């Protein structure tokens, strides 16, 4: 395990990256940049043919470290860049990326899942974007890659999460399995891909990215401009302070 809270192994062509940063797998500024570096490195690794991204602990990923941003709001620009780079590293990776999620999938966790090629989930997984309640923006572009437009807006405006079963019904999830079977479900798919011609799979990934409707990275950068604008509002600071102090925000 690295100091940034994740580890990587490569076995029979399957690169497995595991996030483990208790208590909620929320990465700090340095962590997001390190994650991007690692995913990019795996995409260029001569022994890797497919990537599986998953987590240990209570949930997949709670996004950014709100406590760090409460103390250092000036880091938002760098954190934004780290998020952007990590999501791009997944979406634009030359290799297919399978994301296996469990428990809470929030904020940056949505970005990673929304950027993925294939998503598998455990029965206890929930997907949410509490950005409005954290005084920030972002995640809508990646959420919209998973769910229909009106569902995205319902989730975004209310902050209310949806279940793995609902996500599967909406077509975002390849399969939903018991928590104990999640890793194997992801690895089974990864092994099927790893058995194919790597040259053909790489061409397929680039080809499929090219025919997507719109540029995911450009849309996310548009959103991030509004995060910076949000941080200029006094309500934004109040939401982070309330989160840290475990109380309701007052507007």
C-alpha cells in the first residue's frame, strides 16, 4: 500500500488497483494526482492488458478530502486538476478499465465509475452526488455517462443516492452481486478481456472513445469552472464547515 492509500498488482495481464484509505476512501490533493499517475502508468505497462479498479473498506470512494479543503480552500484548483487527471486516466486509458464498486459511490467515486468502460457493483452499493451540499460542483458529466439526463438532475439537485438495483435497471451496471463476490465478478470479466488480442482491444478502446457523443473531459472542465465560482460564495464555506462539525448548514 502506498502512502497515498492504494496498491497495484499485475497477474496474467490483469492490473488490479485497490484503493484503501480509511475511513471512507476520500483522497486528498496529493492522492488524486498519485492515482492519476498510477492509472496512466498501468495503461503503458507492457504486462497489463486490462485494469480492474476497486476498493477495500466501507465504500468505494467518498471523493475528495473535505477536511483538507476546509483547512486549505486554496487547494481546490489542484484538487480539481487531480480529479480531472484521474478521470481522464480511466476514460482515455489505452486499456479497458473495469470499476468494481461497493457501499457508497460519491463525488470522485462517481467520476471514476462514470469514466470506466464497465462497472460492476455489489448489492449494497449506492450512487450519489452530494456536491451541492458540499459547496462545490462537478460529477454531472460522468453521472450522465451512467444515467439518463432527468435522473442525473434529480440526483444532483436533491443529493439523494440511488441503489445498485436501480442503477442496474437504468443500464449503468453490468452486474450486481453479493459483496463477497464483487472482486471475482470484476476479475471474471477482466480475464475474458485479457485473453483477447491486446492490439485489437487497444484499437477497440480508442475507436469506442472516438464515437462517444461529446467530449467527456471538456464537459467536466466546464463543470469545474463552476466549482471555482461556487467557492467564492459564502454558502460554500458554510457547507464544508458544517460537514466537518457534523451539523446542518445554515443559509
